[in-house]
C-alpha cells in the first residue's frame, strides 16, 4: 500500500492509519512518498509529517518524466528527508532503498 506524492494534509495521517487498521492492513506495510517536484515538499509542515511517519515507511520518488532530471530530484528528496529526520543522506538513501 503506497501513498504516492503524499501532501501531508492536516488530519490525513490519522485517518489513513485508522482506515488501515479497520481494513486489517498492517501499518508497517503502508508507505508514503514525498517527491520534491511538488511544492508541498517544501511546506513548513512537511518535516513534522515526515517525522510522524518515520523513515521505515518512506520511499523516495520523483514525479519527473525526464530521466536526466529525475536523478537530481531524487537527490533533492534524500537531502530534504535527511534534514527533516536529522539523518545523514547516506542513512536516508540506505533506509529508503530497504523499504
């Protein structure tokens, strides 16, 4: 189960978790992506949502179709997540790869 381009709207995360629980979906099997290509990635609320979700449920993603631009966008994603979660970029890359 994957929430592509999750925007982190207020109240969305508790609602998603509640729906998963009601549907017998294990919360650790639910993943969220935060692509830097969308402006919500840089919203002041986004680091707090990322912290609430945690690295074990995050995936790197990009909404860019051009492969040459996508790689740079993924790097921006690693940087943004590492800053939000107070992790090194290497740790973020490793953990999201594992996911």
